[in-house]
């Protein structure tokens, strides 16, 4: 396009265009209404599409049943696992949960008699933490120390209000009587209906952990709840059974029937060395009773002893793949070992022809307090290992967990090693506790010389995705880890597909309407130029160039489009208000069934102007073909 005449201001052509439209106001009004007739249904259709999908998406996000990812199995999740999960961008919030059996308490409003509506009811206690969108987006603040948040159903059942104090009771059965632990919590908030319909109490995780410990029989000093310290106990993968003669099939079956052991193998002396690291007399019959999955306790070994009474059996508990290391006081590694249990009396060792004979006479025990710990914190090393002088410690690892404790080294009487393994022997009780460490967290109390059970991990979790679009990705992630989860992915997918289909329908209708509107506007502007050929040629004769007059129909197209958009917007707002009013009973606060955002309106106006300018440029091309001589010929 040629540059405009330097002597012709830009506003001159615009004023001429506006004056011409005002002069032919009837025709201009018809064109404006034609544009509005195209835009109005498109804006209403898009407003309904956007409003409906936005309402559905908003409800999906707010509804905990839709953004939540719930585990379908109970496993043990450690803190490191949760730390890694929190780093994911598609995870908005995650908090551990305890076993379901530990997550129930009784509650009653303090100081409010039942005649005023207060009741004592059972509540599910649910953990929460900072960033819990379920709490923050449903009308309640995050509970602090000594506070709780109730669901609306729970608050109504309790007769509780914000600011009330709840007396929460955790109960446990000890022997034949119930014990209670009491805790006072201030009600800091009540959730709206859409958060949950269950009777639930949301508290900080440490409160739920305290309730779980109390129900497990442990003491909770921070709340003044009495209890015991959970002591570690031995667990074995099997038991080596040494007999003077072989068992028949019926006797073999009795040893794996309701004893805790599920498999029996007859071992040769060489096989015994490979499995357990020690040998017995060749005249003896040796069996290995073992479990497939879960280890068996000392009670199972006692059961086997009872069923073999009178057969002069020698029982030696057995553990599987128990690797450890000997370190000095500076935690410097001295040797890596494979541990095996070996607890027999001297008489039993002689009876079985056992080699080697341990220097201790301790036996496995069922109760933790039956024997002093100093009697079984011992180890017998192979002769090939020459430990330095000074105190030594035994170090056992499991994933990122480490258990280290002092041991006393027995005389080195083991000459033969099992294959490539360096087998060391420890008392059966110690081997069983270290075997338990492969399943549960254990700490060693240096001051009291005790192995204490720590938290197993967490049984589950509460997790909310950042966006509803992230739910399916998280489902796939957990399934790869072998954790089946339940989500509302199908419902979310239905909304996404509805959005896609409505968008496709909108653009098909919009395309038809836009093509028709462009054709009508282009024809009208072109016809207007043809009607005004004489007037435009006079303007050319007066000195306006073709490049300057090029803007004449373009300005008119933009003005008509702007007017059409204004009329269409008025129609849209009136109808949108009517639709939202008619359906107000089905909408929640802040929701609109028909609405357009500022960005959508801006895009609509820009698109309309672009189309109008494009239509005007076709007529403008015709303007540039008008010559000044046409005005003289008309004269």
C-alpha cells in the first residue's frame, strides 16, 4: 500500500467515513444488526460452552472425590517415599495416614449438656497439614496445635460450633478392660457440604500418630497417656530340625500344618552347610522348615518343639540372606558377613554332632525380659577375620535405614566357610531381631541396652493432584510402582471429552456464521463504493490519493464491526443474566452457567475487527481503481 499524502491528516478520512455512515444511517443500522445477528448466537453458544465446562471443571477440582488419589492396598510407606512424592509438580498435597483401625475416636463437646444438642459420637480422625486444599477451599482455616476441623455432618451430629472444645477419647483393650486416653481440641473450623458427607475430624498428623501409638499399647508422654515401650521380638524364616532318624510323611505333614511354617525340605550335610553355614553328624536326619512369605515368630518354633516331643530333636532357628558388617568405634568397616543363628546348649550340640559349638548357651526366647541382653549381644567370626583390639559394633542395613549396636566377639572357632560367604554366627534371638529389622524399623537404646520398635512406616496417604488433568498421570505412576489406586479419572475424562466436542461444534457453527458475515459485509461495502464512485472521484480530483482513500471502506468496516459487537454484547449480557437467573437454584456461589471472560470478549472483538478490515480491504481495492477524470466526465 502506498504511503498517505503528507498533507492529508489521518483523521480526515476517518471523519469522512463516519459522516458517510451517519448520512446513510438506515443502511448502517442494517449492517450493524447484520453483524450483531452473526455474533450474538456465537457469543451465547460459546458463553454456554465456557460457563458449563467451567462449572463442571470447578466442581471437579473442589470435590475431593475427583482430585483425590486413594490407595487401594495397605502398604508401608516411609518418610523418604513421601519426600520424593512431594517434589512432583503434579502433586498438590500429600500427607501420610495410619492404619484404619487406629483412625477412630469418640468425641463430645465440652461443657455442653446433651439437651442442648451435644452428643458423644464416633468420628474418623483424618490427618492434614499445610497446603491441604480440601480444608482451605471449603470454608475452614488450617488447624493448628491443639485444634481440629470438623466436617459439617460431624459438627451437626456433635452440636459443635467454631470455638467449642471437643473432648476426644482414644480407647484400647488391655487384657479384659478398656483404657482411655483423653485429649482436648478446639474446633477451629467447619467444612462445607461439598468437602465430605462423612463424620470426620481433621487434625495434625502428630495427633493421629499419638492415637495409633496409644492403641498399640504404647505410652504417649506428651498427652499423659500411660503405656509400655514396644520391644523388638525375634522373627525367623525357618527352623533347622535335627533328628536321630527320618520322619514319615504323616509326621512331616504335622510339622507344616498350622505351625506357622509352610514348607519342609530334607537336607544333606553339604546342603546344610550351604544353607546355614554349619555341619552336623552324618548319621542325623536334617529338615529345614521354612515360610514362603512372612517370617514366623518364636511361638512357631515352640510349636514345632511340642510336636516333636519324645523324638530327641534339636531345633536351631534359621534366617535367610541376613547381611551385616563389623565396624569399629569410628564406624570404619572391618569385614562384611553373612549372619546365621546358632543357639544350642552344650548337650544339644554334642547330641547333634554340631560343628562349630558356640561359646554361649543362650536360647531363643519368647518374652523380651526373659534374658539379659548382654547374654546374646555376641558374635562368632570366621578364623579368616582378625578383628583389631577394642570395642566392635555390628552394622545391619535395609534400604536407607541402618541399625548399629555393640557386640562381644566370641573365640574364633569357625574354620570352614560356606562357599564365597563369610558366615558368622549370633544367638538365635539376636538373629531373629535383625531379621525383623528387614520388615520393621528398629532402634537400639544405648542407655538401656534395648532394641525398640519404631514406626513401621505409614499404611496409606491422602493425596490431591495439582490439576484434574494430572490425576491420570498419577494413577499410571502408582501402578508402575505396584500400588493400585482409585481415582475419578473416568468422570474427568468425560468432562474433557465434552469440552472437546462442544469446542468442535462451536467452531463448525462459527465458521459458517463468519463466512456468511464476511460475505454480507464485503458485498455491502463494495456496493457502497460503487454507489459513491462520483463522490470518491471528486475527492481524488481534490488531491486525495488512492492510498489515502484506501482507508475509507476499511474504516467503515471497522466502525460497523465495532457497532455490531456492542449490540451483540448487549444481547449476550441480557440473555446470560436471564439464563443464570433461571438456573440459580442449581448453581453454587460464584458459578455462572453462561459467561465469557474478559480475554474471550477481547478475542471476539479483535476477531470481528480483523474480519471487517479484511472485508473492507476488498472494497478499498476498488477505491484505488477510481480515477479523478471520472468526476470531470460526469460533469
